[in-house]
C-alpha cells in the first residue's frame, strides 16, 4: 500500500499536462488579441492587394 501511495505521489503527468494547457490558453489569448488589434488593417491590406492583382494581371 505504501508503494502505491508513493507512486501516486511521485507522478507528475497531471501537472505537466496542466502546464501545457495553461500555456496553450495564453498563446490563444495572445493570438486573439493580435487579431483584434490588427485585424482590420490586415484585411484592408489584403483587399487592396487583391484589387491590384485582379486589375493589373491578365491571363
């Protein structure tokens, strides 16, 4: 019984997965914040590039 309790006490798989989940959540929040801040600017740049390509490029 003592060995089983020591084995359960020494396992760190749960702590490691929790750390990875927290890191993933922080990365997701960072990406969402960047998209919120620069989303409209990037969208307008892609729109103007698309317009330029469709008007200037002929096949």
